[in-house]
C-alpha cells in the first residue's frame, strides 16, 4: 500500500510540518501500516491501535526528544516507533537483532525510559521532570493504574514541585478485562465542562495579577477542588484530592481535539492528569470485538481477520496443563483458590475461572499485592495457588520473603514463563527465579521436565506445608520417547530421578532443559564412543530445594566430572547449589556449569536465543564434547 503521509515522516519534525486537519489521515495510515506489518510479523496489536491518535498528538505538540515521553506499558508505543525514525525497520520488530519489542533508550533517543513491566511510568517520569527541566509526559494505560507503584508515584507527584503531565489512557483493559474498584471508579468518573471553562479563565486572570505564588496557588487549588465538587455535584476525584490538576475525560481518538487540549495544558505549572477514553484495537473490527485475543494475535489475514495456525501444535501448552490440573484439584478441595495479577487467560487460570468464578481472584497488575493477599488467604486456612510469570514475580520479592516465607505459609507459587520466553526480550525472560528463590528460608522449589511432572508437582504441592515454587516454561510440553505421558517415575518430594546410567560423566539438569540435554547425550555417545566408553549418566534433579542428597552422594562418590545445566542464570542456581553441596560434604569433582552467564538476554525466537546461549541440543552437544578428559 502507498502511504501518502507516513512514508515522508522520518522524525516528529516532519510531522509538525503538516496542518492540523491532516493529522486524522496520518492516524489512518499508521493504523493500516501497523495492521499490515503485524499480520506477517506478530506483536502487540490491539494496544498500539488504541494509542495512535494520542501518539500523533503528543509528537505534534511536544518537542521530542528534548521533551520526554515515558510509555507505560511499552506495547502501546508502536506508532511512536514509526514516527521516530524506525518506520523502515519496523518489519524487524521483536525479531532477533531487530527492533526492541518495547521502548528502549539504547535503541533511540526518543525512548526516554525502558518499559517492559507495568506501572513504572509515573515514578520514572517524575524523576526525569525534576532533574531535566523539559516537559515530561507519562503515558499510563492498559491497566497499569491498578499497580501499586503507580499510586506511590502519584503520591510523590502530589508532594514534590514538578510540572509532570500524566496521560491516563483508559481503555478498561489490561490483557484481559480489568477488575477492581479503581477500574469502576474510572468508568464512573466525569467532570464538569463549566468548571473547567471557568477554572481556566480564573487561572489566567490570577497569573496576570501575580496571585499564583506557591503558597497561594496551593490554597487556591484546594478551594477549587471544593468548587469543582459543587459544580459537578460530585466528590473530589482522587487526582484533585492529591492537588493534581485533572482534565477530562475526553475522546482519545479525536486527534485534533487532543492537539488542542495538549497545547493548552502543556505549559501549566504543577502536576496534571489528562484522562482520555480509548478503545483497545480501535479501527480494526476483529481486534475491537475480541480485545483479549487480539492483544497479541500472532499472524493473521488482514482482510477477514482469520488468525493463522501456529506451527508446533499437538502437545498441550505448559499453561494448559497447569490450568486443567488446577481445576481438577479445586473440584476436590474447596479450600483451593487461584490468584493471578491480570493474566487469567495468559496463564490459563481462565479454565478454573470459567467453571469456579468465585474461587479465582484477578487482582489487577499488582504482583506484590497478589502475593500478600495469598498470604492472608493461607493464614486463614485457604490454599492459594498464586500464578505469576517469572519476570513479574521479581516485583514481589519482599512480599514472598516477609509475608509468606517468614510465616511459613502454605502458598503454592506457580511460576509460568520460566527460562527464555522469546520475542518479548530482556524485560520478560524468566532467568532469575531459581537464584532469587533459593536463599529464602522455608521455600521449596521444583521444576518439571514433562507435562506429567507438572501435574504431579501441582498435586504434591497440595499436601506439603509452607511455600512451594513450581517453575515451568512457555510453550508446548515436550514429547518424551514419543509419548507425552510420564517418563522417569513418580514425582516424590525432594527426590530426583536417574534418566540414564553411565560411568564417565554425570550430567545434572533441572526442569525442561533436561529434554534437549537427553537428546544431546544420545547424540554425543553415538559419535564419541571412544571418549565416553563408559557412558554419560543423566540425572533429572526435579527439586532445587530440598535437593536429593542421596542422589548427590552417589554422584559425588562415583564421578570426578559433573556437568550441570539450567535455563536460568548460572550464578546462584542449580550449578551453584551443586558446587556448594559437594564442597560442604568433602567431594572435589570438577563441576562444569551450563546456563546463562552474567548478562541480560536480548529478544528473538526461543530457538534463536537458546542457540545463541548454546543451550539447545547442538550447543549442549558441543559443551559435552569439550568436557576435559580425566
């Protein structure tokens, strides 16, 4: 398709050369460009379609990159990337060595702050505003206002001297429809047009009369909040209650109207909120009609909205095994409840939610609250299965330590998306969980190698005491010896399993990485029969804490060389635990640790990234072949 406008926009300076009445046409082209691009190269579609008019208006009014736009969450920002010199590379978005999936200052000077996790924009933008001196805008949306960090940022914004503009992009959605009191509050929130008209006139007059020093301004603002309540016949809203000037709500898809509003308020002194109402998926009917599915739909046919089949279908997804298993357990035990921070469909807790809606709690994008809420439930005798993606569980670390582990409460942490997750990149990989959970007293940690292992671990966790963490990857469960059923025996508490006997080297793995390692061992023993005449032994540890000490004694006595492999950081994980145990018990084998070294891993397909990290079958083969001779 030929694009009359956006093919000539290489920077916001080019956008500013257009007349205001031409901006709707720019928005239409951006919308079509994004739809066409993402139909072939999948990404976050619906969120970016909903923020197009806002993006155009912001770059038209503000002097970026001198003025700073802080996006929250970064998947709203595809139009922003296109308008800031990345149009011709947009087809590489989320691809290995291509454009970052989210905003990233290392990629562009127009990206003021990295945005992969939600709710950080207000805090980050406030810091930039106070330190920088230019206009700073925090664009918060897709449910991010349900996160506690956003409210901490609001509180600080109301106290410190700043000129921050917060744009609340309100579409009533995260990935799934939003839940909770604040969401309903935004639905109900209205303002008085008469009030805003007269307040603006009063403000202009007060400035001319030099009546707006800091002390007088605060006094006037407090009085104006009361006047507003009277004029609008409502209570003061949360923003005005914090002395943050509130504008809106207004139509977030009226680009000309947004330009006029932003032009008026950008130079207002003091913090302010512009509340806009948008529709996730705006302008593409399939995305508007099913916003959850079209948050990130994969490849699709633009003309009819048909989503194309994904290769590799057959075995169930790890998350589906979790969802179905949790429902089965909950039907038998009425004390079991499910907790998730705004991702019931993503983690498949929606399976239980559909059948037992009163026993599933979607708490919004609030991971710390999800954990402490689970602790409260456990303290009262319930059994919460708290499902949080590995990368997001990092945000609740203190809650895990202080509120759950310290009291030894029976909370089952179901840690989805552990290991490499693929195209969402460094902000989303789940590489730290083994290392950050292992030092916590009372914490019990396991990882399944197969879907059947996961079922059994979820069942076993019901019978244990204290906190239990079960971590499993994204994607489909593996076929093991041609069958997805159990392979390796029943899962027992704190016990590993020997998958293969051998005399030369012992390989210890935990979790799903044991599958490519099994293939690598098979390959190496075929081609290197002289080096490994005695064979390579393979142990699936299953449990990181407690570890199988009987198994480790066997390995320590029998082998002079041990290889450990994990799909997480080497520092602090399985390899570190094995080294520590061997040293503590007087064994002195050579221990070769395979995993992720001290780095943040970029984005790309899981296949490409595991290959880059030498943790795929071929890379593991190479590592085994490089093991020194005795």
